[in-house]
């Protein structure tokens, strides 16, 4: 086969819907035929900024790692230097590198460095390494080449052109496509388990409204059902917002019990429709080191995999067990199903990327990504087939606190110690009831919101004024005095923050409350601009609590 036919064939396969691992193996095979005895390929995790080994070929033989080998980027080393410059770094003489015996060794400013283990593995052979960049020059992976036609230095022209350059381009495209497929799969999994629940709750509320419109009696009877449905929708949105929180890059902790509960609640309707029974044992456990989004994706991935496996067994045998327990300095999560188990040929490669048993899938990145992401925080994941059948996965997470500190507080039946005999008893001060004649300005660009706030508060004795944009709100506040302003955070043209700042600049001394449907945990700067944040959706009792708390002070 000529070079043109080879490249044309690879391009056609890349454009097809076939398995991407086949393309990777084929391209690496062709690179080896160009004279490279050692080829290393890794994928880049943009969340952790680390690389995870995908393929490792040494002296023509593939090396299998029990779990993804994670490599951190170090700008002192050729690979990290290549990422910084966006190109392959050619090292014709590894002896000229500074050898790192320890991580904290100081490298001379005019040298690149290489850890002792990597240097010994290369056995002094020339090598080249650098990033694989996607269509927008974002890193998608990394490549290292060595043992070129024996131990020869790699000519620069070989790296910059010809078939090798074409093969590298194919690898870039394959890895970028794999990332897009994996990201879409994660979004699809989340969307799948929530869309059904949202539609169910919305349908209940809409049908209850239709029934309530028949008469006053029917309306009164349907109100509790409508409230329960709306509360369920608000709770579901709150769970989604916890999932969607951006990673901060700081030291993080996650609550595995809450995460597992969130996933199980969202997935419950889908599992129930497929006759899958879930047995959950979720005691209180310590917080763990790690990112909550990563832990959520791991749990959801395991649950979806279990659901898919159970599709191949009779409905009466479909069962998933989810168990959580503290074990010294770690927390262990076990997800087991009663499916056919893990095939022996798959078990050995379970956490390799692009390995999948799903007939309609072509990415196979879930478990590999889970293992690599967990490793970043010291966690791990293992899988096996139970003696009685069925797949068992155990996730180990490192506890963020000593186990004793995570125990729930003990409530004593004994009376707490009272004041000394010579100390006067201070009466308990209940929350003072806010004056019901207080003047309140409600601001929201949705007229229905301010209408219902006014309709709820006015009969209670509050003097209400409403506005539907920032300009109206600021003008109203300058024209008359208000004890409290309720303002929506996200409004067009001028936000609630703009309203707060303008009012403070105009010497407004009343209380400011920002209402928002966004996740309050992500609004640290906004919290400094007001007296309190009120999370939408809220009930009348929530609204009253905020008003009475602020005005009582």
C-alpha cells in the first residue's frame, strides 16, 4: 500500500462511526513502522491538568498498566516545555539533560531535566516529546517517540513533515473527537435521569391546576399537590446546581453520602421504569478529598453501567446494591449489580480508555476517566465479578478529616449546665416579629413574580411597591423610604447588583435582599453586596422568615 492510499484509508476510518481505539492502534502501528521502537501516547485531562497514559509501546511490545498512569506536567522537563511552547521537543542527546534524583532538585536555568526513572527507561536513547493540540490549539494529549531505527537521533525533518506529521494529525483528531464524545455522553447521562423527573413533576402540577380551575373547592383541594410538585422541582434543580458547580482549583472536599443520594433520587424514575430494584445502605460517613463533580460523575457512570448490564437479565432479577461505609482513613463505595458480570477478557483491560462492552458505544472512556480523576485525589476504583455473578465496583476515597471527627454529634439526655448561682438568668429572646407596616420594594423583571410577592405580603399589613426593572427600582427608592428591598439578581441591562450599589451610593440605609435562581454557593461576591440571598423558588414562609429576621435586627 502506498503512502497516499494509507493516509486516505486512515482518514476514511477516522470519519466513520467506528471505534476510535481501532484508529489509535492503527496509527501507532504505522508510526512504529516508520522506525520508532518506543511510542507513548497519553490523553490530557483539562480538569486536573494531567496526562493519563493511553498506549505505551516499548521496543515494539505494548506495555499494559493496571490503572491509567498519570503524569503531571513539569515545565522543567521536555514534555512540560513542549506544552508551554506548543511543539515537539527533540532531545538528540539525553546525557545533556539534568537528571532529577528528587522532585525538589534545583535545575540549572540553562538545562531541561528528566527524572531518573524516565532516563533509565530510555537507556540513553534520543527521544522527542510534545503535546497533541486540538482544533483550537487546546491540549488533547501528548506523544513521546524514541528508539528511532535503533538508537539514532530523530531528524528534525522527520518530526516536522512527511507521514509522521500526518499520523500525528490523525491522533490529534481522534483524541479530540473522543473528548467530545465523552463529554456528550456525560451530559446525556445527566439529562436522561433528570428530564423524566422534571416532566413528571411538571405534569402533576399542570394537571392539578386544571382540576383546581373547576371550582373553589377543587382549587383548595389541589393546592397541596401543586406545592409538593413545585417543591420537588426546586429540590431537583438544587441537586443539578450542586453537580454543575465549577471546580475552584483549591483544596476541595465532597460529601459522598449526599452525592450518592442525589444520583439515586435523580435516577430513581428511570430505574423504576426498567424494573430495577435499588438497595441502598448509606450511613453517615466523613467528607472526602476530591471534587464533588468528579465523584458525582463516577457514581452516575457506575449506576448507568449497572443499568445497562441489567438489561440482559430477566426483570425479576434486576437489582443494584449501593453501599457506603467508613473504613479508617478512607470511605468505600460499593456498587454491585445482578447482571452477567465482567467478561474475563474485559476485566484485564477494564480501566483502559476505549475499552467497552456496549454494542452501541464507540468511546469507552467512562471507567478510565473515573479511575484517572479519582487518582488525582488519592482515590481508586476496582472491579470484579462476584462469585454468584454480577459486576462489583468498589470506589475508595480518602477521608478529608480523621474518622472520629466525622461522627454525628451525641445528644445527651442530661440537662445542660446552668449559670452559676450568683449569675442572673437571662431570658431567651425569641425572634421579634417584624412590624407589619414596614415598607417593602419588590423588584423583578418578571411581572408575575412581583405580583405574587405583593399579593402575599400586602394582606399581612406590609406597604408594597413593585418595579420590573432597575431604573424603576432606583427611582422609587429615591422618591420614598423603604425598610427593605427585595430585588432579583439576574435582570436585563442592569442587574440586582447594580441596584444594590446604586441604592447604597444614594445613601439607602434599609435592608437589601437579592433573590436568585442560581446556586447560592457560587455567589460569594454577590453575598457581600446585600444583607441576604433568597434562593428561588421560595415559599411564603421562606419569604417571611427573611423579612422578619432582617427587620427584627
